[in-house]
């Protein structure tokens, strides 16, 4: 699916994240941890109209997979959790997952 819209999986961008940092980044992205990163959201708008074989919720993030910047978030780190301030009136609380999907080391540690 990622290739069809000219993007890459967000989890692949964070493949080199350490075992210690993997839970933080998984919590930081919350439900969008399965997102597809695309260079230009406006370029894929038409393609979305015809998508049928995708999950109910498909997260798309505009960015460059080669130099992705996660500093766009306003985030407070708590003990084993984060509060992401999405907008003035919308916050998301996410606990660090016990099985993070970010980081090759974290995935291999499960095996």
C-alpha cells in the first residue's frame, strides 16, 4: 500500500531506533504508528478516493522519509507514557507499549 501512494512505512523510518527508545517512539505516534509517510499529501488526494483494500483508518504523514523530523509534536514525557498535544483542545495520552513496533532491535527481541 505504501508504494501505491509513493510513500514509505513510518515504522521503517525508525528501524534503527534502540531497544530502549522503541517504546517512546511507539507511544509518541500512538494509533498513527502504522502511518505511511508521503512527500506531499496534496499529490495523493485523488488516489484516496479509490482506495478500497486498506484498513478503516489509514494515517498519512507528510514528510521526507530520508530526513524525517518528529519535532512537530508538542509532547510531555511521563513515567512510561507520553502526552501529545495535538491541538489546543485535543491531547492524546499513550503508554509505552510492552511490545513496541518501532526499531528492528525491539522486534527481534520479541523472537
